[in-house]
């Protein structure tokens, strides 16, 4: 077994362990923590000052990002969401990897998309009510250049106390965050159970600058 295989196995074990813990969180706990995480997020200077915030479409067991979307739109901020694009060659990996871009999302996009039954099942009930807000990647939405993004909310399975992040394993966010034009603050909203003592890493993993949980904000010096 190579060192890279060992790291991969360690990541897989940690991923299973944390996801198992998250699956046991009650709906009330998710709701309460999500509210507190949003309160901490909107008080952060990078979030408050950003003109464009990139946000992932949250699905269980992730922290709910919809309140942050609504807050940002009410303040006239631009919201970007991730979109996966075609596989691209990776000579070092000896394979083709999935790439990601940021695309703009407007409230009107969600209102139109929510009329489709397949989409409606993914959205909170108030996401398709008149005047409500949500997040959705819409085909044909314009790409947002990385240099225009002030904050990226990064989905994570686990984060350690040095900012090392464990994702789902595809590497899309690591490749996106590694772009030289992207100078955004990298913030991971998370439940307290996602913060662990150690996340195994390799050379391609990109850490975050902050972790925000219901209990507060962890900041990391770079």
C-alpha cells in the first residue's frame, strides 16, 4: 500500500464516522444550530463586506445555507453557486477529474425553477412561496469570475482545528479554491460534531480560513 492509499483509507474512515454522527442529529438540533451559524456568519467582516458570496446548495446532513442566501439578497449582494462542468484531464492523477465553476443565482431563477416537480422536492417549502428565497444552480446562468468572489462557503464533512478540510472525495472544491485568481475568504459552516482533532491531508487539499459552528468561529492564520 502506498502512502497515498493510506491517506485515502484514513479519509474514508473519518468520512464514514462523521457522516454517521450527523445522521443521528435531530431536526430540532439541525434547525437550532443552523440559525446560530447564520448569526455568526453575517457578523464576520469578510461576509459583511463581500459584494459576491459563493454558497453551496445545502442538503442534509449539511448546515442549512438558505438563511444566509436570504440575508445576502436582502442586502443587495450577489450570490454565486457551484456548477460542475465537464471532466478535464489530470496528468498527475492519470485520470479525468470533475471541474467546477461559480455561476450567478438570482431570486427570479429560483422562482422559475421551483415550478418543476423534480426541483420542488429539493427545496424547502418556503423556497417556492411568493417572495421567498432559496438557492439553485440554473442552466444557462452566467459564470462569475473567481476574482469577483469575496467569500466562498465551503461544504465539508469534517474540519480539524488547523483548518484542514475533508470533503466528499471528488476534489472539486480543492481545485476550485486553488485557482490563483481566487482571493476569497474560505469559510466552512459546520456542526460542532464535524470539528475533529485531525484530518488526514495530501498535497492537493486546500484548507479553510474559518470554521463557523453554533458555538462560534474558529480562525486560522495562513
